């Protein structure tokens, strides 16, 4: 995917506000921090109709946070393709080290770089690295600083992930469902 000429659009599919597993408020704060540093970034949330999501949009200036209403899964996947990057997020909790995020197989198929804000030694981080499908930001790192570096590289078309189709195929729903 080619980087945006204007704003960088990051997409998130589903409910962003599921504490403690998904730290939505911290993600919103990070997006604002990065935007305030001078990087034109937007977070698009697809399908979250929670009051927390609506409040985040209401408190957002310059439409930095964009909420897309719930729709079918297929339609949400189609619409998220308008985004430059796809966001996965898991807190630094014991069970988050071993789970494979349910969105990951879908994101891998969409062929957009993945931003994984997850524990660096987690299954999700391992899959993103093995597949070359995106970037890992450790859930204990300074998300704002790390995201700024990634987005500046993305805008400059440097250090872009190199997808490995053979590895990605290992995480398709067809292959994963055989193991479940």
C-alpha cells in the first residue's frame, strides 16, 4: 500500500474499549499525542458502538478519532481497506502472551501493515514478526515515541515491513481451524 499524501489513517476493527485486555483509553491518548507532535494521523474505529468510543470521538479535535457505525463483518473489512495501517492492541497481561488475536488472520489477508501494540514476547508479536506483516510496539514501551518513529518511516517509505506470503498462509483461517 502506498502511504497517504495527507493524513495517515489507522484502522481498528471491533471494540477498542475492553479493559484490561484492550487499553482503548491509552490508545486514544497516544493518537492525540502523536497528532499533537505534528504527524497528521487519524484513528478509524469500525463497529464499536460503546459509550466510551462515542465519548472519545466527541472529545477529539479535528476528527482525529473517527467512529464508523457497526455493519456486517464483510462490510467492515471492505471499509477498513481505506486505512493505511491496521491496529491490534493487547495489554501486558499474562493471558495476552499466549493468545492469538482473533482479528489477526483477517488483518493478514488485508495486506496492510499491522501496528501491534502488544507484549513483545507474545504470540501476536511473534506472528507479526514471522510474517513480516507489520510493526510491534511493546505494550511496556512509550507508545507515543514508538508510533511517531514508525509513522515517520512510513511517510518516508523507509523500513517498511516485508510480507512473507508463505508464513502468512500458515495463519489463514483454513490452516488455523485445523488446529483448533
